[in-house]
C-alpha cells in the first residue's frame, strides 16, 4: 500500500510554505502513549487539555505534548512535567522553561500576551543547543511513527541537539517532520544528514533552505515569501528578514507580501496558491485530496 509520504515524494510535492502557523509554542512533557488528539487522548488530564486548547484559541499560541525518544507505552506519568515556552519572531526569539508538578497551572497564563512575545516571567531563560522536535504521533498518522521515531532516536543518540518527540506538526505526508526552536523553522522529508546540517546551522543562528517548510511565525503566504527572498538574495541569518505586510488579492488565491531585511533592503513578493494535482492522500487514512501549494511567482526589489 502506498503511504501518504511516498505518494507526496513521488509526485514531487514541494514542502515550502506548509509549516504550522504559531508565533509561540507551549510544549508540555507527557510520557506514555498519545491518542490522535493528544491533548485529550494521553495521560494528561483531559480536562487540562481542553482548558489549554480553549485558552490558546486565536492567540497565536500552539500547544503540543512532548516526550523523550524511546519506548513509551509502559512509562508512568512523570512526577514533574518539563515545559518549554518558545517565541519565534525574528529578532525576538526566545525559549523559557520550567518543571511543573501540575500542568493545570498553565491554563492561568496570559495566552494573548504569550502570542505577542510577552512571557510574563514564566520559568527561566533556556540556554544551550537548539530544541529539535520530531513528530512521532502514529495515532495521528502512521508515517509519523514509522519515519519520525528512528530520526528522533538517531539525533538523540548523536547528541546533536536537545531532542524531543512531539505530538503534531502538521503535514504527515512530509514525514519525518522536524521543528527547530527558538527560531520556529520547520522541515520536511528530513533524514539524519539534513537534520544534523539544520541543527548545526541553527547553533549559529542560520537557516538551511533544503527541506524547509517555513517559519511558523508567518502565515502561509509569508512563509512562501520569506523562503523565496532567502533563496534569491542568499540570506541565511535567522533574524535578517521580517514579513512586514501581507495583502490578499481578489479571489483569495494571490497575495502581495512585503519582506524587509535588517540592512534596509526590501522586496515585494507575489505569492500564488494552486491545487496540487493529481489527487493524493494527505494522510494515510484519509481520502484523496488536492492540497494547496503556495509559491512565489514574482519578486521585486523596493525602496
């Protein structure tokens, strides 16, 4: 049987501009098995999961569960839950961390403020190598488990970053998928070699374009524009570019995106959405579909 990942790769579906959108990530350690909707289908109290989901809605904060690579089914619930709070905006990227006995405390956070980059004194500033988050939730899609778990184990064994498995990054058909924090760039069809290159670059505040799905701080048109300018102008500094403005065109399938560099250069990027054809499964248990593909169709330098 052809998996969603195999079909997507064989059809040459581009991975750019497919990253989950979130300016801030709230990551909660929860060992043990995960269900399809992990916030309410794991050993985390479902009431807490629902409360966090409601609190984050519409704020720009994305909540996910994490666990260390390895066997999970028989692990007891941790006495303390490691929590990471990460903001991904360029020039203001940070990670804060704490260990909580009860994740219910997190529902009291000001999620609207978190989405704008104000951490409110949560935890302490994290220093160290990048956080590497590999999607491994097989209940969501089996490709994530089959392809993601070996990658997470390889990276953890090699000591290339602080490595965690994560519940959902979107885009099962691009498995293995990986998110790198604090900068929020996501990657698809990641193998060990690419993951190591990405993480080594991230240590130096640089972005690798190969396999890059986009920066989660931007919406999909912004992701397409950011990646296109980086490729055209040879920009690899994570904080060098900012999406200043996105204007939708008539019909909802075109955008004009203004991307600015810290050195005062700027570009107007035309982005167009089209349907990927022929139809293919967007997940292994789902029907055939024509996922949206966003691509830059023109770049103009502006003053």
